[in-house]
């Protein structure tokens, strides 16, 4: 039996789900291919009226504002019925008396939802163009800038040489060397499913030693990687964690279940793949969501943490946590401290992929650069595979939400979390990042560190 929503919860659920539905999202869909904005709904409470109705189902089926040709009249009719602005205003008003950290977190969410709603209106010709800077400010609290990868490329060159790889001279020498390294150590040689299971077990063993001791006793036994792996043909993403969280055990406690989808055509080395599993599963996204669900279950976190959203300041912090997950698993504060050049190379290449996401967005919206030139730059300056470069430019960047709000958040969140980890160390940072002192985002996290220093 579903529990009823309070007034505040009703406002949050309707605000998030109405905007999500406008974009064709379905928070109950088990696949990342069906989710857009609402990334979870694990409170055990009823879905709001914004989710129900034939008009909502029709938008989800058509893709809403995400569709190549959005159904203008259907979107306008849904807007008139659900009034997203009314619910977003209510979230802001009803959270005005929250303690400062939680209020700032919720008001950051409000900023994201207003931006996402206005992007949908722009998309159907019912509103003005939303400035690129407004989108990145809503998702990161900062404007996007181009990432200079000069130092990253030199780091990769040095690591390849330390591994005995030949790095030809010339403009494409480093690209050729990385391509050769990926072919030689491609995860597909072992099998993606087999590699996933092995790497996850190895990461769990590391986390038990280097990560879990920094958490309170109540969180140490929470399942961090209750995951089912799925292969998807020709997905636009490398990997996608889809947190479900709806199963309950006999005592009523959560089962913390998730599904992890992997692109069957993924072109990653073993080292990059290890970073990917740390990012998506443990101690990355699955672990982060499981701990949030545990905090909510123990009444240590608010309802807004059960219906997490993409393109938000929280999602930026979550991407940073996930990208630093391999370091947290090994108990180190910098990439250079990882125990082998191959592991360091895997992280370095993954950071370059995040630079590629950032720059594909920046070149598209801030520089108005032609697509072919962007792909060329991603290949040469970010060492992206042709498959990644094409999808980042042709699919990711062209989606208004992903292109204008989400793509820059990966590198920004990573740099943020890395800087804090180097400054404060795992013992202080792990409790802060995983909600022990209160849930935070990429803007409020520094204040939380100061309060618990």
C-alpha cells in the first residue's frame, strides 16, 4: 500500500514529475533510455497526479519536448492541466523555513526546474531562448568554460611510455597510441559481463578496507552494489546506472536494488572500464543512491532526496563523487597515488572523456563551432574514440537538456571533488559526500565541510 504525500512532498513530486513528463521522461521506467529528468522515486509513496492521465502517458510515448518534432498542442494541454510553475513555486515557499543547508539545496533544485521548464517552452516556441550561461549556472552554480587538455595529454603520453607503449611522433601519434592501447586491452576480450562482475567484486573488497571505516555503523552494512547488469545495443551512453529502490525486505527495509546498463559496443580499455564500474556502481552512483535511501529510511534525509533529478547541482556533485570513486576505493587523494600506471591511465583517459563532454557542449553553444570541427577537436585534444566523438556531438550536445546543462557538469564536478579530497582527505570527505552530515550539492558542499571541520 502506497503512503500519501504531505503538502511539501506533493509539491516536490508534482514539480519534478510534471517537468520530467514534459520532456518525455518516465521515472518508473527501469532503463536509462526511458528516463530524462527524474532519476529515482524510491520513497514508497504514491506517484503524484502529474504522472497519471492519458495526456501524461501520451507525452511519455511521444518523447515530449525531447522528440524530434514535439507535439505542441499536447504539451500545452498538459501544461495547462498540471501547472508546473504552481508546484515549483510551492516547493520554494514550503521550504523557506528549512534549516539553511537543506533550504539552499531545495532552492537549487527549484532553479534547475525553472530552467528545465523554460527550455521546454523554448523548444515548442512558447518562450524565449534560454541563455547557455543560465543553464550551466542552474546545474553547476558556475558558467561553463573550455577545458584546456594540454596537461592531460602530456600525462597520458608519459603513462603510455611507462607502460612500454610506443607513442609515434606527429599530430596523431598520441591518438594512435591510445587507440592501440585500447585495442590491446579492450574489455571485450574477456567479455563485458564477466569483466563487470570481476571488477565489481574487486572494488567491493577495496571499499570494505579503505572506505567503509569512515562511515557510521548504521551505514556500513547497507548493500552498495545490489546490481543487475544489462547489455544494450548501440546506446548513446557508455554506461547508465538506473536506481530502482522499490523492493522491500520482510522487515520493511529497502533492498537497495539497481540496474546497470552497458553499451554493448563500448570501446574501453580494462583500465577505463575499471573506472567506469567504480563510477556507476561502487562506490559511485549505486552506492550514493543506496546511502541516500538508507538516510531517508532512517528519517535522516528529506523527501527531495528520494526523487533525484538530472541537470541539477546535486547531480553535478554526484558525477564528481562517481568520477573520484576509484580513488576513494583505493583510499588515496590523487590520481598519482593509484598503485599502477595502468590504473592512472584509466582515470586520465576518463577525465579526458569528461573534457570532451564539456567541450562538445561549450563549442556547440558558446562558440557556435561546426560539428565536424568539434569532432576533430574531441579526437585530437580529448583522445575520444570516433564512436564517442560522434555521439557526443550528434546526440548528447543536440539535446537541449544534456547539451546545455549536463555535459559540462562531469568535469566540473570531478575537479571540485578532487580538490576537496586533496585538501581534506578521505576520512573527512567521505561522510560529507555521502550525506552523513546532511545532503548537499556542488554549491553547498563547501559550507558543509566548514561546519564539520
